[in-house]
């Protein structure tokens, strides 16, 4: 018996604590200054949220214990939401490297030749990436415990908050490892991995705010909102229940449902942690099966062999029609050959946008929606579509140069007579052309509603025809800015993961800062002045050009100043388009000047 226990202990000891992959990554990563600054930024963000929340919630020198307890409760709420949001962003950043790191470094073949078992390879790869995420969670624990000093926060709420964040990180890591092991994960799927996680969280959260998904058995809160049946599937909805912002129904109130559903709806936080943990465990077990399979090494897979036997591809050589190349072959290659990836995801988003616009258009023609409702929903749909388009364009641009370096095709490209100006302009032009179909869907929706307004007798119309041209021009220059930003990061980076992470993070930061400033200025001035300033930031442009009624205090003021606002918006659009075009040209000129020097520095190291 002792011998069996000793063997089990040695097996577990070499599986996790002394796993060579885990030890190597943790020991090497702990010495990097990037991880130090990341931990510092994470704790600084949490501390800043806690400090600001305390300042806003607790005012006065003689605050009562009740006020302190309420302030601590509000502080804990914002800190928990910030922690979960950071985990949803940082966990994919740490774990997505599993998709390409070993393959890009050409070390996976060496790893397979070692005596390491499949379990050691999978668990070592998984835990080496989750280690830093778990350490970030534990580092923030003292900040949350401070809220318990004033009351209003229980230990069970802190435990639920950390369990939701930790289970989300574990599921993300297991999914990344599974994609890497089955051979599906490539450089092009990193962004799809990010985006699908974001779309899942956003779509379920928005559906959870829809009254049609609310449970009648759930008690309504002060605002009249009830718990959605989607709550056990979404961490932010489950966190609302843990923070007592939304009330879950009791187990006895769900007698008409089966036992599993009753438990999930009565205890959504526990249900979310349970299903994510079980799913992560199953994905990890499946990853072991594919760890030493030859699919990722370019060998014939089961489905490939089956297709060959059934001769789905047909006998004989495979031929394709010749294609017409643009005058700039670099631009044609970026835009037409799908080398940047994401074509399926891109067309899925386009079709979803067209379908949503068609539903809105039909409801407007049938008279189910008023002009104000049309403007509200149309602005929201275009903002979502354009935000996704910006992220896709930035991701595509961020990998445009790094993929050339990693595939060694950059060395071949530099031996041609093509100049740096020709290469970079081709890249920029091709990237904008690649993103153009994503902009066509919102532009088409605007055109449809603009034509309705043109032929209707309403004054002002639901959507002005000039708004179509204005937003089309602005979205193109905004997209060009995102592309040149990603191109600049891609030129200076060596790997796809670093380029995507930095460019997407910088884009989100810039959009957040500019949008915050823009909404603040426009909210304070309003009217024609607000319409003039709206085009200078991306999301204020869509919001106020499509829905100019938000610029006025009342509908009467809007009817009175609509004409002046449209003229001011037209002037502001021209100036904003010229400003952003100048920024694009300046960054592009800087890239051309530093192209040769950057390539020489990277080739010498």
C-alpha cells in the first residue's frame, strides 16, 4: 500500500510541481520585466478603482458606519467587475501563446522526442500559462479583504468573485491548449480566439438585459430587472447575482423544472464555476489524446485520408483559373489571397450585420418603429459593426509584417526591386481593401434608411442622405488609421502574438480615451457645436451623426436646430477626415523612412 501511495505521489510530483515545462516557463517568465510591469499595472488598476470608488461613495469626515458599509459595498462591486473584466482580457493574452509559441520556435518536435508523457506536456503547457493569471488573482486578494473592514461585504461574496474570475481563466487556458494540441491553432486563429471569447461574453450579457429572457420566478430589484435564464452561462451576469444587484429565485420556486436546471438557476455562480471547470477538465483530457498525433506535423489526418479514399477532390491535377493581379501586387496579395486570415469570421459578421439591418428596415416600413427608435437602434448596430471592423483591421495589419518575418518571405521580398515605399503602400492599400466589405454593410444600411428619408415628407428625416457619405468617408479614414497603427506595430515586432497584443491594446486604449473626451465635450456643449465636434472621434461620429436628436435637450429644440446641426456636422466631417488622412500619411511617411533601418536591426540580432 505504501509503495502504491509512493508511486502516486511521484506521479503527481512530476506531473505538476516538478513538471519541466512548468518549471522552465515560470522560472524564465518570472525574470522578465514585462511580467513585473503587467502585475504592477493590474494591481494599480484595481487600487485606482477602489480609491476612486471610496472617494465617491464616502464623503464627509463624520461618515456613519452605515455609510461606510454602503461605500465598501459599492467599492467591492466596482473592484469585482474590474477584476473579472481584466481576467477576461488577460487570461487570453497569457494562454493564446499556446497556439503558436512552440510551433513558431520550432521546439514542438524536440518536445515530443523527450520522455515526457502526454499528460506532462498538456498539464505543463496549461499550468505554465495559468500560473501568472492565478498569481495576479492572489495578488489582488488583500485589496478585496480591505473592503471587509467597513462591513457590507461578506467572505462568501469575495469567494464567489474570485471563483468566477478563476474558472473563466481556467476555461480559457484549457480551450487554448486544446486548439494547439489538435493542430487547429495557427497564427491566424489567435485573433479569432480573442474575438469569439469577446463576442460570447458580450452577446450573452446583452441578451441577459432583454426582458424576454428574464425568469418570472426571480424577484425584481429596485429597477424592476429580473435574473435571466442565461445567468449561469455568463460570468458578469452571475457576478451581478453574487453582488446582490440581481436576485436569483429560490430552489423551491422552480418546482416546474428538473433538478439540474433548478440548481443552476437557484445558484448561478456555483453552476458557472462547475460547468466551466468540468469543460476545462474534459478539454484537457481530450488534449492528451492529440498530443502526439501527427495532424499538426503536416501528416495525413483521418478526415484527409477519408476524403482521399472517397476521391472528393477528384483524380488528376488540381487547376484553378488565373487571377488578375492589381498594379501593386503587394496590395492585391493582402486584399485578395486571404493571407491575413479570418475570411469565414469576416463574412459571418457581414451577414449578421446585413440580417440585423434588414430586420430593422422591415420593421420601419411596417410602422412598428418610430424615427427616434430607428435612429437609436441603427446607431447601436453600426457602432458594434464598426468596432468589430476596427479590431479585425488592426489584427490583420498587426500580422501583415510579422507573418512575412516568421515565414522568411520578407527576406525574399527584400531581394526584389520593390522599394520600401512600394511595399508599405501596397500593404496599407491592401489592408484597407480587405476591411472594406466590413464597412459596406453599415454603409448599405445607412443608404437604405437615407433613401426612405429622402422620399418621405418627414422633416427632419429619420436619417439624412448626407450622413451616408459622411460616415462612409469617416469610417474609411478611421480604418486606415487602425491599419497604419497595426502596420507600425507589426514592423517593429518579431512575433504575431506580441504584435496582435500590443496593437489591439493600443487601439482599445486610444478609442477609450478619445471617446471619453469626445462624449464629455459634446455632452457639455450640445447643439450645432456638438455636431461639429462629433466627427473627430469614431464612436461619437456614429452616435451623433446617425442620431442627432441626442445633441438637444428636447425634441422641440431638435426640430428647431436640426438644419444648423446638419451643416455643422458636414463642416466637422470635412475637417476630421482631412485631419485623420494627414495622420495616416505622416505615420506612413515615418514608416517608409525607418523601414530599412528597422529591417537591418532585426536581421542583425
